[in-house]
C-alpha cells in the first residue's frame, strides 16, 4: 500500500509542487522520479516475493477505484519508473536553456503519474480515466513548443487520432462491465463467446490508435514536433506502450478470431512502418516509424497467443528506444537539425554517445547477447508455433529484416561524413543515456527469472529460431549499411517516405464524413428556413395587397388615423418578418414527427 | 393541512421572497433586492435539507415531497443563486434590474413546481409559471433581437402549451383522475397512453429543448442577456427533466413508448452536436451543445421504472449540468459572444482558461470530472433498461462533442499576444470558482455523497 502511494503520489506531488511554486522544477522532477522509482522497486520486490498488493478506494457505488500490483503490473510499473527517471535526468541537461521549464517538468510528471495509474489500475473506470489523462498530457507535451510552425497541428492530430481510437476502449469497457456486472479488470477477463470477440476487436481498435498501428500510424511520425525527452518517454514505455499493455493484460480473454486480427494488424504494421523507417529522411521520424514497427512485432506475439513474449520485447524496446532517442537528441543538439543529410558524421564527433547509440541499435536489430535478441527470438518462436504461422511468421521475419536495415542505415549515416568538434559537454545527458544503454545490453539476462516470476514458461529455444533471428538481423544490417534506401526500395521509396498516404487515410474515413454530415444538416436547415420564409413572404404580400387596397379606398376618407395605423403596421411587420410563421410550421411538423415516431415505434418492438 | 404547509416550507419561503423582492424593487433598491433574493434562496435550501428522507405528498396527492423534488431543490436553488450573481454582473445599475431578479426567483418557483408535480394541473401551472417569467426575461434588453426572440419563445410556448393541455385530457378521460399516481389505470389503453404521452413530450420537450422542439433555444439564448440565457439553459431545462421523471415513473410501459423516447434521445444528442459544429457565435454554439445535453438527460428518462439507476442518473447529471453549463456561460460573459473573442484567452487569463477547460472537458464527459460521473450513471441506466444501442450512440456522440468543444479550447491557447488580459469582475470570479470547484470536486465526491 505504501509503495503504491509512493509510485503514484511522488510524481503527482512533484508535478503539483512545480505548478504551484514555478521554481526549482529540476529538483522536484528528479526527487519525484527517484521516489517514484523507489516505490516501483518496492512493488516489484513485493510481487517477486509472491505478494499481490491491491487497494480499493471508494468511488462510485459498486464501482470502487482498484489498484493492483501483481507480477505483471508491478513489472510494467518498474519499467515506466526507470525510463521516466532516466529521461528526466537527461531532460535536466537538454532543457537547461528553455525558459518554460516549469511547464515542461510539471507536464512530464503529470504524464508519468497518469501512466503509472494506467499500469496499476485494477478496474476499467480507473483505466479509462488514466487513458484519457495520458492522451491529454501527451497533447500538451507534443505541443510544448506551440509557437513553432506546424506544432499545434501535430499535437492536434495526435490527439484526434488517439481520441477516435479511444472510442473502442470506452465501448469495450462498458460492454465488459455490462456482461460481467463488475468493473474489476481481472473479473471481466472470464468473459467468453461473442461478447469477448467484440470486446477484443474493440480493444484492438483502441490499441491501434495508441500504439500507432496501420492505418493509424500517421500521427506518431508527426508527433516528433515535441522536445526530444518527450519523444523518448512517449515512444518507449508510455503513451505508445499503452495500447500493447492493454492487449497484454486482456490477452487471457481474447478468443481466436480476435487474436488472428491482432496478429495480422501487428504484422502488417511491422512491415509497412519498417519500410517507412527505411525511407525516412530524418532521424527522429526514422525512430518513430521504428517504434510503430516494433509494437507491430509485439502485437504479432499477442496474436500468436504468447503475450509474455510481447511483454519481454516491450521491456527490451523501452530501454533501447529511449536510449536511441536520447542519443539522437544529443546529435540534434550539436547540429541543430534532425535531417539525416545534415547529421552525417555527427556520430564520429562524439564517439562515446555514438558507441551507446550503436549498442542500442545493434540490440534492436537482435544481435546476441543484447536484450532484444532474446525477446525477438521469443516472438519468432511464438509466430512459428501459432496456428496461423503461415501468416505471422513471414511478417515477423520481414519486420526483423527491416529493423536491421533501418538501424544499419542510421549507423552508417551517423559515422560517415565529416566530424566537427562539439562545442560543449553534456554530462547529464550522458548519464541518463548510459544507464539506458547498459539496460539495453544486459536486460536479456533477467528475462528467465522474470518469466518464472510471471508464472509463464516459454519453450526452450532449439537452434532453429536463434539462428533464424540472427540471420535476419545480420542480413538486415548488411542491407541497410551497404545499400542506399533508393536502391533497396525502388519505386516504394516515395510512397514510403510520405507515410503510405492511402493506408493512412483516417482523415478520409472519419474527419471528412463528419464534416460533410454537419454541412448537410446546416444546408437542410437553410432550405427549411428558405421555404418557411417564402411562405411568410407570400403571406406578407397578401397582407400588403390588402393594405394597399385599404389605403386606396379608405385612406382618402380617414387621413391621419390610417397613417398612424400604417406606421404601426410597419413596426409589426419588422417583428414578424416571416419568422413567427416559421415557428408555427416547425411546431406543427415537430408534433407530427413525434406522433409518427411514437406510433411507429411499437411496430418494430 | 398544517403538515402540508410545513412540508411546503421551501416553496412558501421562495414565494414570500419573490414578493418581498418586488416590494423592495418599488423603492429602486437593487442591492436590497439581490440580498433578499440570496437570503431567501439560502433559507429555502436549508429548509430542504431535513426533508431529503421524506417521501410524502401534500394537498391530496397533487404535489410530491420526495427524493426527486428534494434533490431538485438542492440543485436548482443554488443554481438560481449563482444565476442571480451572473445577472448582477451583467446588468448592475441598469433599469429594472430588481424586476429581473424577482422574475428569476418566480421562474425558479415554477421550476420547483414542475420537479414536484404529482398532478397534471400542477405540471400545467409549472409550465405556465416558468414560461411567462422566461418570456419577460428574454425580452428585457428591449431591442429588436431580444423582442423577436421573446416573441418566438412565446409563440412556441403557446402552441406547445395548448397541445399539452389538450393531450392531457386523454389521460384524464382514461384514468378518471388528474393524479399521476392513478396513471396505472391506463394499463391496456395503449392509444390513450400514447396520446397523453405525446402531449407531455410536446410540452416538456419544449421546456427541455428536445429535438424537434429546440428551434426556439438558440434564438432565445442569443437575443437574451447572456446571464439570462445561462439561467434558462440550466434551471428550466433541468426542471423539465425532473418533471419527466415525476410523470413517467407511474406510466405503464405499454405500447413501446420507451423506444420512441430513446429515438428522440438519440436524435437530440446527434442533431445538437452536428448543429453546434458549424456555429461561429459562441452563445449559439453553447445553445446547440445544451440541446445535445438534453438528449443525454432523456437517456435517464427512458430507463425510468426498470432501472434503479434512472432517478440517480437524472439527479447527478442535472447537478453536473447546472454547474458546468453555468460555468461555461460565465466564461462567455467575461470573454465575449464570438468564438473569435476566445483567441489567446487561455494564455492571457490563465485561470479563466483553466476554468473553461474544466467545463468543456466535463461537458464532453471526460473522467474524473462531474459530467463524466453523470454520464456513467446514464449509460448504466440505459444498459439496464436494455438500450445498449442508445448507450453506444451516446458514446459515439462524445467524439462529435469533442470536436465541438475543441473549437472553443484550441483558439484559447493559440496566439499568445492576441488577447489582452481581461479583468474579471469579483462576482463573476466567485461564480467561476464555485462552478469549477463543483465540476472538479463533486465528480470525485459523487460516490461518497450518493446512496
């Protein structure tokens, strides 16, 4: 209980302190992150000792707020806390000259709080609340430099895309609560049959939005507009991870149909976004596309029925990708650009940082004994053993080749070219990054005990899968290092660079139809208005005719009185202006409509 | 008789308060009028507190003192007090200020009668009492726009009111009584049930601005002073749905009428948000958004009688709606009536921006704000009543809602230097703080406060 409070309240308290005091934001951020990490370690130690810590706070009647730190959620909380602590350390150096540091650190801490709440939530309502909070906080973080061109648009797009997908989560949560009669996540996982299939597909939809799976991958590439620590945090263990975490946690409930859909979405994403990463012209977009691609691989594992493999890859990827982003941030810091052409040789100028970046890159490509070697093997093995291996295995292999290829390309570009001596030292950035690199290199060795703790046993790998994994990793690296993307991709290069505009057609599917319907309604109302106005004008014309007849005949007889009447009449006419007729007509039409609906409704009952 | 009068203490206090306010207005003492009004509202609220657990009727069953009317008082009376402060901030020192305040209290008295109605005639009186006062309030500015708006409101009210009275005669004929508690007699007489129900939907649907009886609302809100629009959009509307709850909980669920109401609910929320998407005038935008909120209210009405959540859902959502909609209108009073007026406001007036974001997110239904809690209750009630599809439409509409509300929020945080810092009048700041605190705090506390 105390560790739960530490994990959640330390970052929250630090955020509130930063917002309230608006000074010493770095101190509060580091203290909050450190205490949060301590809390997460406590939770993890407790869960490893076999004790599940849970708490239920009173909220709505029969729907209490539940927090659960079991083996799975405690592990995820530890991953989030570790990455957050390292990224915040790095950010102290990265943001040193930004005048708006209080806003930055306050929002980052809010974001970390929301993510921990999401990970530890034990009921659907809390999960929904946390889900909304990370969406909103990420909107603020991506739009942090709102003054720059294109930034508000990028933040808006990220928010709208993920928001649309959130619908899936809302529907799934209400469906599961309705079927199970409780909001407790673990209790709803016993749902079976059609409700489970529908809920599974809805959850997949929600996860596709947050984890940037095809066709909703577009927002992630544009979300690079935020500061680099934001990208590092969002892409590794938090925002994007939320989708995969959701599926991993609900995996026990998912029936075969939903699993197949998840695997296919993941596989297609792994390949499509892998191609985009390879074609990308700037380093951060490359890494962003790579994130989507790696989450695609995790979805393959979930789809193959081995969520534990997805979890291992999520952990490995969290360390690797945050390290890569932090490295990219240093190069960006040096060259004031993230364009790959401008960055040529940037790695040679900072051999230390480049070494870290290279270790992380090779880890992602899946070279032994680095972390992702083991997790990727687990995914390949899962794909091979699954009933839909014919679909999943080729996609997983293609995704792995592409991983090697774009990492090889990035390393080659960073190393080849003229080195310029950097103008300053970056000690804090280096500290944050080196811890993450060390984790990226060594995490693979703790996977075995972790599996035991989670009560899952992966099949002992034979020699086929590791060899296959190593072969595709090396092949990819060689291809990416030796051949230019234009040679590799040929005619695919331009569409891949533009993010496969047809596949990313969310605008066409959601935004434009909604606006078209709204316009049509507006036009309909205008037509209605025009019609009623015409009726009103007709009435007025008849009135005018009568009035003029009156004037011609009686006016001469009773001069002054009639003049006065006409003046009054003009005033009244301005009041009427046909509108009152409209009200009458609309009322009558409305009554007729309601009568029709009420009389017709029983016929279909 | 004495027991009846004791149970009616809040209503009688309110009536006496209104009379005193009119007398004070004769001496042109607007401050005194306001003070009397606020004191009277506070007294009536306090008198209500001990009666929350009472379940009784007075005057031969024609008026109910029960859970619905008790909570209605606790919601409507403080809402009226906040509205009076808004009125004060907008028209202080202008002619007939005291009359406006007295009318506001009288209209609230009508709203209370609607919320406690146990008899068809009480509903009619409530509709007329709220209606007559509202027409005068809308016409207060005496310019063309206000006069036209009041005229439309009046004509619409006259037509729907007469249709309602005509239709209620069917129920009287069928049940042999004007008491709602006797509506059970209608079992089996499907046609009579439906005919009377149409009348109720027309009469109360007009008050609550349900599609297709919403046409008056945007014009009336636009023509009236902003504070009056705020008042009408929350108090008379919430009263209409409390009245729905009183009437329909006794009506036999024959003839599939819940399905008809569900269709109207779906149409109202969808149409309201679609129309709001294309507005440029901020008052009209909020007007259409509150039309959409009426559709959500109706979800609770649909579930009356089959779901135990229906009445709590209407009460909680009404409380949330009063707080967040009054707050949004208060922001409009500070900022201005056009969407353009919001540009950069969130940067130049930090707290105003925060308050607006709170109201808007609550209106959208984002957890953990009060509006979300209300909507959860409504969805659960609809699910229990077997209207899964209605809950789904409600959730789908939240995407449209977000589109609508982001149109307000996004300009607020663009163009830092576009907007000057606006001094918020202390009265307005008080209202903003109260409504924002309620929207934020009650969402978290709702679970503790409610049975």
